[in-house]
């Protein structure tokens, strides 16, 4: 009998990067069905690189990624057919209207509207004219309505208003409650901890903390100040350049 709780995706001692330079080193991480996992860390920590290596769009430099229990590399398009959804920057066709964006994504409008009724009055609006939040609802609807097994999402809420962030995160939580596994890279630390089951904190390419949100709550200030420290360090570097 198949193990329904088996990890959808697993990284074991994963190293990944660009050229000969690893950005992420010795990373162990997994996502199981029904759980929302948050991947946190300051700018440049290697979060996007991790997602790219997990998705199959970046080859590991060391260690391995197992997708649906299988080791070895398969390209993103094949993983997509097998149930992996990747939502990065607002992935909408700006010259098409909302309804056509859904059609191209092979999603029925009705199904998308059940997820985000807000889009109903925007079905005939060009996606380029939608607000950032509406564009991200459209991207997420296209991903979730195809009933993926695993969602990898890179900063879903970048630059969006807090209420819209809540709305998007709630949609992911509800999909996870129906069996989706989700790995979310998020800058909204406190908001994502409200919906996450587990958290990994990445710093300079290594996991520095992992646990449940409850276990990490005591370290929230340290996590957030590592983001600020990064920003301050960058500013300092620029100032002395
Ligand atoms: N295509 C690339 N080629 C070379 N180096 C890259 C490339 N993409 C990212 N990097 C470098 O890898 C490091 C980690 O970047 P990555 O985007 O994974 O971090 P991140 O944690 O997602 O940060 P951010 O929150 O700023 O997106 C950075 O130093 C970045 O400059």
C-alpha cells in the first residue's frame, strides 16, 4: 500500500548554486502531503536557489533531491505534469484577460472563482491592468485549481497589502487542509507562521533553525533582526563603496 504520508519532496545534503559556487550547502528539508512549510531567511540566504533546485530547474551540485520518492533529476515541466506547481513572480500573461489566462492555464473560470470570488468582476479585464493582489490571486488560482500535489511559492505576497497577504495565505492553508503540500518562501514572517506547520530558517545557504512555529516563536525577534541586520549590512557596504 502506498505511504500517503511519505514526503512529496526531500532534499538530502543538497548543495546548489551557480557556476562552481554553491549558494546552498548541505541542506536537509522535506515537505509532506497536507503540510505548509515556511522557508525563511534574509535576502541572499539562498531561498530561491533552494526552490529552483527542488523544482528541477537547477541541477544539484551535491546531495540529492527526491521527488515523489524518486532520486535523480527531472526537469520542471515533467514534474509539473506529475503535480508540482511553482509560483514565482506574478506569472500572468499581461496581454490576455483574466478569463483567457485561466483558459491557457487549463483552469475553469468557475473553479477559480470558487477560490477567489474577487476575480469575478475582473474576468474580462486585461491581466496587465489587475492590481498586484489580483494578479497574484490569478497566478495562485492557476496553480491550485489544477490540484497539484506540491506547491513551491516564492514570495507570493511581495509588495502586497496585509489583507491580500492574509487572503493568499489562507487559500494555501485551505488547500493544504485538503492534502496539498506547500513550501512557501515568505518575507511576512509572522503571517506565515500563523498558517505554517513547520519552518526552516536559512542563513548564508545553511539551515540555522528548524521547528514548528510554536517552537520558533521565542526566536522571532532573532529571525526578524537577522533580516534587518542584512539590510543594514547591505546599506553599510553600499555607503562605503
Ligand atoms: N542566476 C544566478 N547566477 C549567479 N548567482 C546568483 C543567481 N541567482 C542568485 N544568485 C546569487 O545567489 C545568492 C542567493 O540568491 P537567492 O535568490 O537564492 O537568495 P534569496 O534568499 O532567495 O534572496 P532574495 O530574498 O533576495 O530573493 C545571492 O548571492 C545571489 O546573488
